[in-house]
């Protein structure tokens, strides 16, 4: 035998065939022979070793039709947006499509490492399990080769006819945007839970004024720190006037907050349109958008979403940015969910109670009814997003957590149903034993709602005092100019005047006359409470309140005088 021939390495593919037995025996006498049973094994060895010749059965190779199909498959793999590659047991890439080839070395090194680790994990799978569909054993992984980029990989084992693991197929795509969305959904979930937890804590002991301040701080914190909203305003719908009044604003000039906006889709800006129609709105060019009203100086992009409770829109969250194209569909989705949480928190804190109730049982029923639909709306929104993000397991998992958290919130509602929700207890107040410090005192009650006005007047009179009433600011100012009162109790939101104007008129007549201001919404667009507090306001009553609380403030105000 020629020694030179015996040193030549020859690879034979398809050696098990009976018709190849004689050929193999003859070749073994002349060459350094390696025999494999499949093209997959041959491909693996060809990437690891050098051979001088390859012998193979013709039927192991593709026919013309199969070659055409193979070419189409490669073309498809080169067309899809994801990177696709085949990786051998040692982490070496055996084949890659065009998108995979475009990745830089750092990313490819990460792919090789993950694929090799997956190969080792698949190696431990028993043959019985390996005979199942390989998709059942696929492995999901992530790599973060750069601080600002994030990639997701799916690795699937590939077995030959002998159930031997030969290589793995890896699909990779950039998941940076999905990762960011996932983080923002986490932020929504966290902020929503915190807002509701704040409500539960407030019911257990904090004053209404403290609750308002805490709620505002929470909303601002999560909007800025987690959702990256630095310039925004929350407006609440006054259903009587149809005006959208500022609850609070952050980072916007005062003149922007002072603009009168009504819930109308014509001539009332984007916010008026959103509340009137219930549709979110992204403005990518404030300079040319006819709906845009002046807001942030040099604003380049705005996002406005409705605040929903029930099927009703009770206000809007308007966000502005000085960056062109700052808001997209993802921002709209997360802002809408955040808006629902804000609306629910406001309602849960009794800041948006419009109807008044005579009994606590009616109030408890109303609380349960009012929260049921908003909670369901959040579940529905999260469920729709789950459908939109099929294949993004982390995002779907976090959306599932939102649904679980809302379910837990429903259980907490029962603990709040016994809280006060109106001017309660008036029907149980009989004529009281006369308090000499209150007897004969003259009190003016000012409120544009007849039920509230008359209820307070009845309580005042049952305690031995004299009550005058006024249904608007004009009547109240006229009465104040005509006589001296021992106490004035006034709502801060009135036709023809606001609470501070009433307060100022009383103090101008007699600076020692105490004034108690009331509000049924928890916000103060004219800053009546803040301004009056600096000048000697006796107390603030946040509707709804109990009769006992009313009389405590009345007694303290008159005695202090």
C-alpha cells in the first residue's frame, strides 16, 4: 500500500448501506477512512477537520426540486427581520443568515456562548424526551452586550435520525424597545399599587387635606421618575359648568394652566377634544396643529389621554415635551393605564364626589359601584395588551401581575365601604340641648347645591343658632354687606364669586368674623384655601363630611372668636 495514500483522509457518508460494504473495505486498505451515517454528521466533521476526499451516496443529496426548496428557504431566512444561525456543539457558527452576519463581534460572541450553553443543556435530555418535538425543549435567553441594547434569543435543539444531538438553531432579535416597554409597564404596575395603597392608608387616619397632598406627591413622583413625564397637567371635569379645571400642574407656565378649557371637541384645544370624545391624542407638531393651545414654551410634542371612571371621562392628563417625536403608541398605551389609576385613586379618595348622600349605607354602595367599573377597565386594558404582545413572555407576565393586583384591590374595597360619603347623620340630629356659646349666633351658609345648603342650615338651627342661606356668590356678598354674621360657612366654587372673594368680604366687614370654607372636589383652582389660610381662615371642610365634624368646626370657630 502506498504510504502517501494511507495518510490521505477520506470521509464516507452513508456507510451503513449494504451496497457500500465492499467499497468501504477497499477504501480502508488505502486511506485514513472516517465513516458517518448522515449528512449532518458529515457537516459537523467538515467544520472540525480537513479531508482529502468525500464519498457519499447520491440519494443523500438533494434532488433538483429539493435544491429549489432549499434555496427558497435560505431566501426566506435571509429576508426575515431576525438573525438566524446554526451552531455546533463547540459554539462555532455553522451557518447564518444575512441579518445574523450584520451583528458585530461582541453580539456574535454572546450568541455563541449562549448557544453553547444551550447545547450542553440539551445534551442532558434523554432520548425519550428528545424524540418529542424539539420545540418543547427550546431555551429562551437574553444578552445585554451594550448598556443601551438588549437582545432575546430562542435556541432549539436539532437531532439526527439516531436521536443524537448534532447542533442547535438560534434565533435572535433586538428587544430593546420591548424591554423599555416592559420597564414602563412595571412602572405602571408599581405606581398603580402605590396610589391605591395610599388610599387605604388615608382612610385609616389621615385628614382629607393630607390625603390630597400625598396623592398629588405620589402622582407627580411616578409620572416624573418612572414614566419620564416632566411637564404635565391634570385637569378634572366640572360637570356643572363643563369646564376642565386644573387639579395640579408640573413644569408648565402659569398662563398655560389659566387657560379656560371646556369639554368640547371644537375650539377647546386638545384636552377639550380628548375629554369630549374619550380618545387619546398625540400631537407631533404643535405649530401646525389647529387643536393645540399654548402650553410648554417651544413644545415639540404632546400626549393627552382621558381619565376614565365607569364609561365616563372625568378629566385628562396632558403631557408636553420639548423633544420632537417624544411620544409614540407605546407612550399612549402606558399613559392610558396610568390615567385610569389616577382616576380610580381620585375617586377612591372622595376628591371627585359630585352627588351627595344622606346615609352612610348609600355611600358605601356607591363606593363599591364606582370602583367596580374602573377596576374592570384596567383589567380589560391589560388583557388587550397581553394579546398585542404574544411572544413577549416577560411583558405578558407583568401585565398578568397588573391584573392580579387589581383583583387584590377589589378585596380592599370592602374595607373602605364603611367610610363617610356625604353630609351624614343629619336625619338623626334632633333639636340639641342649647349650648350657651352657640345659642342665638347668626350663621350664613353659602352653597349652590340646595341639598348641601339646606342640610347645613337645618343642623345649625337644631343647635340653637340662626341660619341664613345663599345659593350663589352674588347673593352672599349682598347679605354680608347688609349685616354682621357670627360665622360664615361657604363653598369655594360658586356662581358669580369664589371662596376667597367671600372670605375677603367677610374680613373687610369685621376681621374677627370666622369663616369656614368647603370644597366637594378636593382641588382649588382659584387658590382660595391657600390664600385664605394665610389671612386667618378658621377651617376647611372637605365634602363629604359628617355632621359631628361640621359641629366641631363650628363650635371651635365661634368659641375662638
